[in-house]
C-alpha cells in the first residue's frame, strides 16, 4: 500500500536522507507525536507553546541549507592531506582502546540492562573510552566496504555483536547511532532504501526502543534508593492535591505500554516548555550550559550540563508534587531546549543554522566525490548524531570529539578524482 502511495512515489524521486528532508522530517515527527501525551502535559502544567520555537528553528535550518547549497560550500582540507590513507590506523587504535575498556566493564559487572542503577553509575572513564569501540567499528567496516567494493556477511555479524554488547549496557543512544549510521551508509554504498522501507524500519525501531525503555523501568529494583519512585515531599493545598490525584488517574487510564510509545517525545515537549518558563523567571544561561561540557572533565566537583537542565525543569515540577526526572538522574533537553536556555530564539536560530550548514557542507562533498567514498561515512555519522540530538541535545564531549574527527578525517580522505554519485 505504501509502495503505491502517490506521496511516497513523489518522495522516492528525491534523496530522502538529504539535509533538506531527513533531519527536519525527524524533528517534525518527534514533536508531532508529543501531542499524544495522554494527560502528562496537563499533569506537569507544561503551558508554554513550543510551536514558535520549532518553526523558527526549522526556518533557520532551511535558510542555512539553501545558502550553503547555492554557494556549493564544503569543508577545506585543513592542510592535512599528507595523512591521507593513514586515518584507518588511528581507528584501529581507538577500537582497541574501546574494546579493552568495554571488557573491563563487562567483567566488573557493569551491565546496565540488569538494573537502571548500574547503567546510571558506570565508571565515567571506562564508559567514555568504551564508546570508541562502536565508533571505530562503524568507520572501519565502512572503510573496508569502500576499499573492497562489496558488503560481506561478516560485517553484518560484527555489527550485530557490537549491537548486542552495548544493548547489555542498556545504552539506547549507542544502539540508535550504530543502527542509523549503518542504514545511511547502506543506502548510499550498497543499495538505495525506498521511502516505504524506511518508514517500516523507522516504525520498528521506534516501537522497539520505546518498549526497551519500558522494560528498563519495569525491571528496576525499587528496593534500591536510586530507583525510588516516591514523589517529592511538598505541602500542597487540599484542592491542589485532589487535582493532581485526578490528573494522575487520567494518565494511568492509558496502559503503560501505550504511554511508552510516545513518552520520550512527550517528555521532550514538557522539558522545552519548562525551559521557556525558567528563562522567563531567571534569564538565559549565556554559554554556561555548553561551558559545562568541558568543565566536567576537569578535576574537582562539577555540575554536568544535563544536571543543570534537570535542576532547572524539576524546580517547576516539584512544587506540584511531581518529578520530571527522578533524583540522581539527568534530563535530556532536546536540541531546542539546549539552545533556548542559552539565548532564547537567537540561540535557536544560530544553533539550527549551524546544524544545517555542517550537514550540507558534508553532503556537498559527498555528492562531488561520489557516494561510494569516505565522505559518505562522515555524512552518515554526523547526520545520525544530529538526528539523535533532537531528543538528547548535543551535550556529550565524546560525541563532539567524534564529530570533529569525522569532519577532519573526511577532509583528509577527500578523493581528488570526482566520481559519479
């Protein structure tokens, strides 16, 4: 039915993974599904209208994509052309470091899927280094496909093993990045994925990830303080308390499995609304949030960016006897919330324009050199990270390092002989 749909047939004429279509479509779908909140928005009193923020952000994004496309901009070589062909050895080193770190975590019982309290309290250094395992594997496999000109079954097996390894840690973000990066690379290097198949894949992943999140919650050991589900102890008027109990009953009328399907998006909508409320009362952070990305690796006690977001949004929920995020856990701000808390609409415009410019510059280079080239790896990876950040925000130092590496390495590995896409 999808295959014969006129809209699907029209979309199939274009590159569905291009900067014009994929990223903005995912953002619109994400916030569209947040409308199915089953009463949670009213429970948390998320009264701020986030639609203007979404529209302004998308307008800035499209403006940057159009300008960069029109001018044909790409990233320069950075004067590092002498390293061409040698970046693969650095990837093998990263992969080895990541593998050793993961094995140490594995044999010391740091398996996050066993309990949420484990996943949220992993050794930070080992967790940081272990991420280079899946990062290196994705790039190395893609690199081998380019050199060998074929997609081997052993590569699928290796990817599945890495998927399984990080699934044991209960780390959905890594799994999502691996899956979507692999899908984009398959689309450009092996076989074009039609829009109807893409919709099917996205639906399966969407449901699987939602139910995986529900599984983690249902299997929590609530006897541990970290997993305590008791609400904040605050004094409420009798009228207010009755109102909250009524709203909770309304929410609970919908089965948990159904609520889980949109819970991620609904939480994102609530967080953005609360951030808008916070900035009205306390002003913008003006760079303090992003400064925290780097300060957390310094010696001494530091407050992580997500903990800043958590404290900000929870302060508005606690007074009503609710937690948006339970104590000891952190809040994902969405990319819009991350930018808005720093500088309102101006930060949203600059941030989304930056996203559009980066993706289009990578895409332009990929189209010039041909899709069966190293440039496809970088484009697929950065597009995936940016897509995931629609919900998580881009606040992890390790992801920033990976993005910089992807951009620099793709400039080093530029193919001088242009190929036909």
